[in-house]
C-alpha cells in the first residue's frame, strides 16, 4: 500500500494533476458552503440539446490554450526558449481566414452565398499562414541562431498589425452558421473540445510511434551532442517552430469561429503567456530538454479551471487577477525543485529516525 | 535542403521588408500630403484674408472599431474646406508615442487649433505645455487627460448619464409591463475603463434606489468572446433566476446572445430576458429594430460638430466651458416608453423604425 502510494507520488504527472484537483476542490468547498450539492460544479447535463456544465465549459474554453500548449511544449523542449508570437499569429491567421472568405475590404457577410471563396480555402489559408509564421520563426531561431524570444518578438509585434492590414482595419464579421461550427457545437458536443482532442491525439501518436519525441528531447538536452550523434538539430528545431505556428493557426480558427468574426485587436490577446504558463504548470522545465505533453495539456486546463472557478465564486472582475495570481503562485511553489528536494530530505530523515528507533 | 530553406528565409524577410516599406511609405505619403494641403492653406491665408481657412490638427487614436471610423468621418465632414477649415488628420495607430509626435508636428506647422483623442490619460503635461507656449488652443475629445489641465475643453460622453438613463428606462419599462421583480446580471466592460465605471455607477445608483437585485457583475472586457464566456457562466450559475441582462457594449451583447441561444434562454421583445446594450452601433440598432435587443444606449462618436461650435466661440472671443457633453440618444424596440427623466431632465426615447435606422450615420 505504502509502496503504491510512493510510486503514485513519484509519477511525473502527479503534481500537475494534484494542482488541477486542488483548484476544483475550491469549488466543492464553495458549493457546499452555499447549500448546493458538492457535485454541483462537476454536473454535466443536456440543456437545449447541448452538453452543458462547468466541466464542459473548462474543456471548451480551454481548448485554444491547450492547442497552443502542444506547440509551445515542443518549442520549449527543443530550443529552450519560448515562442511569444503565438497570440499574434492566432490573430493574424484568423484575420487571413476571414479575409479570404469574405473578400478583401468586405466587413460583413451574412450568408454563405456572399462568400468570396469557399470556406475550405479560408481555413487552409489560415493553416498555411500559421505554418509560414512558424517557418519564419523557426528559420530565425535554428538557422540564424537568434535567441528565440528575440526572433519571435518580431511576429509578436507585427502579427496583429499585418492582420489589421489584411482586414482593411475593420472587424470582419462572418455571421454564417457554417463558419460558427468550429467554435460552436458539433451535435451536442462543443467543437473546440473535439478539435483540441484530435490535435493532442495526433501529436502524441506521432511522438510515441516515431522517434521524433526522442529527437526533440535530445536536441533540447544537448544540441551539439545530438548533432555529433547524427541528428540534424537545426531541422528538428525548425520543425518544432513550424508545428507551433500550425497550432496557432488552428487555435486562431477556433477563436474567430467562436465569435464568427475576425477581431484582430482581441483574438489571442495575451494568450502566449497562458500557453507558456501551461507548459510550466505541467511540470516542464522552460530551459528545454525533457518534456511531458500531457502535463502541458493539464496545465492549460488548470488555467481555464481557475478562470471558471472565479466565475463560479462570483469574484468581482477587479479582484479576480489577484486571486488568480495567488493560485498560480501556490501551484508553482508546490512544484518548485527546492521544495521537492526539501520534502524528500524530510522523508529520508524521518525514515532514518524510524530505523534507528527500530534498531534500538 | 539548406539552400532551399535559406531561400525561403530570404524571401520571407524580403516580404517583411516590402511590407514594412510599403507601410512606412504610405504614412510618409500621408504626412507629406497633409503638409502640402497645410502649405497651400497658409499661402491662401496670405493671399486673401477674407477667405481665411482655420487650420485644425486632429490626432486620432486609431481605427480599431466602427465607432472610431464614425468619429474620424465626422471630423472630415465638419472640418471641410467648404466649412472654412483646413484639417490635418493623423491616425496614431493606437501608439501614444506616435500621437505625441503628431501633436509636436502640429505645433511646428503652426496649427490654429489642435484636437486630441488621447490614447492614454497620462503623460500629457509636457506636450500640452508646449502647445500653450505656442499659443495653440487644444481640445480633448472622447477619452480624458488626467495629469494636465492645459486644454480649453474636453468634449465627450457622460457615461454616468448613460448608465442612469438605462436604469430610468428599465424602471419605466418594467412598470409598463407590470414586471415587479427585477433580477439583473451585468456584463461590465474592461476593468478601470471610464466607460465601465460611469455606466456601472450610473445604473447601480438607480438599481439601489429602486431596490432591484443585481445578481452578479463581471467583466467581459468589451469583447464578444468575453461577453460569451461570462454569459455562459451566468446561465449556469443563475439558471432561471434572472430576467434582465445589461451588456456594457454591443460586442458583449452579441456574445451574450450566442451564449443565451446555446442555453435555450429567450431574450429581446417577447423573450424571458430583457437585453440591454450600450454604444448603439448601426448593426446593433438594427437588432433593436428586429426586437433582439430591448434597448440600446448610444455613446456618440460625433464630437467634431461640438468642437467646431467651440472653435467658432473662441473665434468670437468667448471662452467655452471646461467639460462639455455631446448629446446622446436612447434607442428602444417597443413604443411603450416615449420619454424618461434623467437627473430631473426629460429626455426622449427613440422607438427604432426603418427610417431611424436609415438616418444613422454609423
């Protein structure tokens, strides 16, 4: 029994999961204190033929950050730096997508007949634009050896502006149900959940079934040694940034479909920071090397869980950031290496004392 | 492979450079343009004193929304050459450094009047002092300047009155419909924004007086995504408990409508929930006409006509007041309430018809 518990606590995912449960527990306490059933927060029900409930909200609203976190994890692992352009790239891709669909300079489309190009062209265009941005970042980082943060700073500041230019400085509205599907519902299930799940599944299968995951980690741990061992480090880093851009493109489509418009000023605003935080909350080192994709995904949903908790608790908007900060501090401190080491030491000391007592 | 990648990189960088080049070329083009018109204007001045154009410099925030575009267009219309003005317009692209540079440029060009819609509310004292030393009167419109009073007047919306008007209309509407208990959910704007503070306080004042219940008040950040997320949460926390939703701008209202559709809550005329919005952009005034939104309270972007009046006052040697509010209209979907009393002042409520909608400039 004790052994099993020990094994469980030593799992890499143990702490991230504990953290997300901790956040959810806050809701249980709150609900019980307010004479609601303790499972109120976890209740999933069908309303108006659609899946509904707080947990569904978390999974739904957290999708964009979860998708971004996939790309961010790979980038952090391979290059030991972060891609801070993902939020802007999201906005750029969303603008490009809506621009292609509505036609340049058109600010509002209300039916599918008014589409300038078929919707699929817009979607593929957005993904392509994401890849292009990723390739640009990747080329700067891997082939020109520019610091990742500096390299991605270019698109961080330019992406949103290019998006505005593409949309002729307007918010492009595509008030068409077909376009709203990607951020709305597919049957009773919110589509973003499905998209995020597919992205996670495809990435983890590729990482598990091919050696790519191992290559990325080895490049992240020691670039030079990997090269000497026969890996093309530059190419691998380039690929990671490309994938990160693609993820940003997908997230951009989801975000713009949610509001059936391309609001380039607001889509993906500050989301790069959420994505980086997700990677960190997942127990990954931002210095690169070993990574745990599942951890990052849990991290992403932890962030959304905190937001949803704030809504559930009815914390006023002005105070919410403070509460969020406190929760994040607690989570990060729990996972901090010195604290972990201290816990281990204490445990060892306890064990040795017990041994001594037993021998006496 | 490497060469290929290098090629792609080179191409993409070239693309970026071209993009930047095109952009800056454009702005410089604009600048020289305005400079030119300015010059011809002054040469006209020296030529004939009776046809003298008043030179006005306008440092606009940017072009982020339809509201902003309406504000810009209104300035172009009012300060036209036919009306005796020569307007130099600068779009600051939401960058306050650009804006301050534009104002300094206006001083150098020797404008007669300068209009600023300040992107940020602080850091203005130095440049406004320069304006004062150059003897150029400055008008502030829309947003406010907190750290300096070296301007003639501020012209803008009274958000507090907007919030109060919303409350007074709701009171009259509820009385007419015989709704006795109002349980209200508010979706606020960005935390700390003057529009958020004014609209929240104004509405709360009436709500407290009438003893209404405000169930919750959360920020939707003035965005559609924000409004959607907050409303989604409201529909779960307060299912069946609320009958009024106040959104502090149109985008939030749009998001709230999507969330209520998903949750199966009906709103608008004949719905379970009274939906109120602020700003009154044209597409949303149309929604009022269709009965999707019960009432929409305008935030008037047309400060330019008022500023023009003030300029004429100053030309005649009068001193305008420090704070001037633009007139605003309240749009509703039904004709049961025709006027409301806000702060003791009777104001008309406009029932939106096709004619009203067609007459809307933005």
